[in-house]
C-alpha cells in the first residue's frame, strides 16, 4: 500500500482527491494538512511514501516548505491549478520529484503517485521550451562543466527518467535487463556529476539533453 500525505488549503480539494484515491486498490491518504507549516508537524508524526503538495497556500506554500525541509520530505509531487512553468522550475530546484495539474484524471494521478513512489520522476507534461529557456538563463556557467559526454542510449534513458519511468519500466521500454539499465543510470549520474535522478533531470535540462 502506498501511503500518501495530502497538503492543500482547500478542504473540498482534499476531500475530492482523498475520495478518488480511495477508489484505487493500492493507494491511501494517511495524513492531511492545510498548509506547509501544518504539514511539517503532521509529517513528523505520520510516515508517508509520497507527498502531494499544493504549490500556493497561505502561511507556507509548497515550494517554501520544500526549501525549508532541504530534502527531509517524502518524495513530493507538486499540485497546481495552472500550467505554471515558473512553479515547475522553482519546484524542481527545491527538490520536487513531480508536477501535476489538479484537473488530471484519477488514472493519471494514481500512475504518477506509483511512479514517484517507485523512485521515478514526473516532469514530462510540463517540460516546455519556456522552462528550458528559464533554466538555461539562470544556470551558472560553472554548472555546465561535466565529465564524459552521454552516449545516445544514456540520453534516451535520461529522457525516460524525466518522463517518470523507473528502471524496470525503462528496461521494458528499451529491451535490456533492469540491471543493465541500473548501470546506465549510475553512469549518467557520474557523467553529469549529480547524486540522484532528479538532479540528473535538472542537469539534463541545463545541458539540453532533454
């Protein structure tokens, strides 16, 4: 069972999302909060596998909570009413693992939660040219210094990582064993000089691989 913590300042939104997820066989909302400050207190008491976090809330919004926590939160999917590239950009920088619009289907929401719980990312629907341009504009030149170039297969795998695929799903899509994909991912992280998949996606944006 995937345990979800849900943070949104609108009670009706929380109730609606909780009701939808109750229809899935493997996902349950185990904690709720109305803003980031309340969420921090709740998450100190309740274990969650995935955090669904509203971007804009009074007192403490989702991105502010991510920045304050500095990696201390469960894998986080940001939720927003608008296709907001600035929010995506800031959320990725703050450590979010995914980004979804609130008007998505139950199937898409459930698949996104499962993907992030399994270690994937969920950025592809919002990886627009404006986001890439913003990243290129703000990235420091020194950050673009990396090791050996990625192979064509590694670039392909990096794109699938950005799309939210975990290692098993990438193996199914491309053909090699999951162990081979794991080795490719390790090589990608080493070449890009990063320590996890989210930072690999960010660096891939900086370098134009995605």
